[in-house]
């Protein structure tokens, strides 16, 4: 194993442990007004939906519904991974106002419009809700195959949620190809 790869893996593990320990406040500015004491109940993921296939260059819409009986949800934690490529990346989508008690909305994830290492890519997102007391919801994992037509429409239940944008995830796609790898459309 190359030393550079070992270092990258070690740094990724340390960053993950640091993020999960709640030490990220300095990355996101000064502490915000908590709006009251944190409650004892964990938040719940009440529903999710995302199409399982789509063409590259489109924005993947990840529909999410969550609630917390204590009304103290802080953020949506998203772990994004490109299978066979970029290992993973973490994103926080802050919840504000009434969204801290209950929300139904969409997270957008733009995809690259140019060809990648192969004709298709699989992208995975694992979502969790976190409240101010440090409780997490159960994780939900969604996958999309990029480079194929969309197989299913957005269900009626989620159409209205498009008008409530929760945030955008900007993921650094691994677009490198080996020198001997040629795309079928390249000559």
C-alpha cells in the first residue's frame, strides 16, 4: 500500500471521528442560539424517496421527511459515496425554524454532465437526522445509477416537497480514467 493512500485513509478516519464527536462547531461559525434545552427523544426519519436511475448532468432530488417530538433537530447528516470511485464525503444540512420540529422537503445533489470513468456510476447517500442533544435517527441509504434513464416517476406524496428546498450537496466526483481506458465515443 502506498504511503500517500495510508495517510489519506488515516486522515479520513480522523475527520469522521472528529465530526461524529460533535467538534465541528468551529467549522460552521459561532455557536447558534439553541432555542431552548435539548430534549430526551431522538429525531425520526418519517420517509424518503429518490429515483434509482437517471442521466448524468441532472440534479438528483432526495426527498426527506423527518420529525422530532422535542423540536430540537439540528441538521441532516449526509454521507455520500461514489461506488468504485471517490470513497466518501460528509455534508451537514442545517435545519432552522419550524423545520427543527417537522419538515418535508428536498435535498439536491447536482451530477456532472461530462463522461466519467465508465458509462455509468453508482452514487450512494446515507442520511441521518441529529438533534441538539446528540441523538441520531436510524440511517436511511439511497442509491442512484447515473447514466441510465429514470425508471420511476416522483410519487404524488413528494411532488409538493419540491417547493421546500432543504439544501444542496456538492459532491466532488472522481472523474479520473486510467490512461488505457477509452470511452466508447472517443476515437
